[in-house]
C-alpha cells in the first residue's frame, strides 16, 4: 500500500477501516465516530509519515482506544446497575429485554466474546487481516493470535449450538 504523506489523505484513505473497527468493538455508531476522531487526532499528533504500514498502525490505535472505552463504559454500567438494583421493578427489566431483542444476532454474539478474543475476530473476519498483521496491530505474538482465533471460533460454535442452521449460515458468510 502506498505511503500517505498528508493528513487529509490519511483520513480519506483509512477512515472507513478505522470507523468499522471502532463500530464493531463498541456497537454504537455515535461512539464509534467519536473514537474514530480521537484515533485520527492521536495519529496526526504523531509522525505518521514515517510509519511503514499506516493502516495496521491506525487499526492498532483504534483497537486500543476502543478497548479502553469499553473498560470505562463497563465500569460505569456496573456502578450504575449496582446503585439501581434495589429500585428496579419488572417493567424496567422488561424494557431492557425488549431493547436487547432488537440488536442483531451477530452484534450480540460478538459482545459475548471476551474483548481480547473479539479484537482478533474483528480483525480477522471484518478487516480480513492476516495473522501476522493482527499480531503487529495488537502487539502480541502470532501464536497468541492463532490461539485466540481458535478460542473465538470455539466460543461462537458453543453459542450457536441451539440453532445449528444459523451457525452454518453465519460460517458460510465468512468463507
């Protein structure tokens, strides 16, 4: 891939990939947009012209920022839930269940995966990165990428055991 030398070209060339990575991690386009802007703000403060593989570098920043965002959001949700738990009634939990049913099944499935495995699966299947690229993006050994990919496939298969036909359709979409 050719080296991008100015900020506008960097943004135009890699925006869709960075946004998609953030969106698949946080499952909220508005939050993903904010994270995407933060990724490019961070990239532009660095010396991006000297980076050899800019896409991998930007995806690495996006994954790290998304992970940090999710950790912070989960801490806040746990704190709020713990405070509200004594006051919740059945109608509120029914509304929450109804909201969860409207999510796509794939998004729900990805959210059930641990973040470290989810990152590998997103880079592998959504961004079609090779194991070596994923290792560089996440700064982990290639063997760890392979084991997390294996564990991710195993967890997904386990989650789909109730509906075997849906699992087969989902698998075919990635082949």
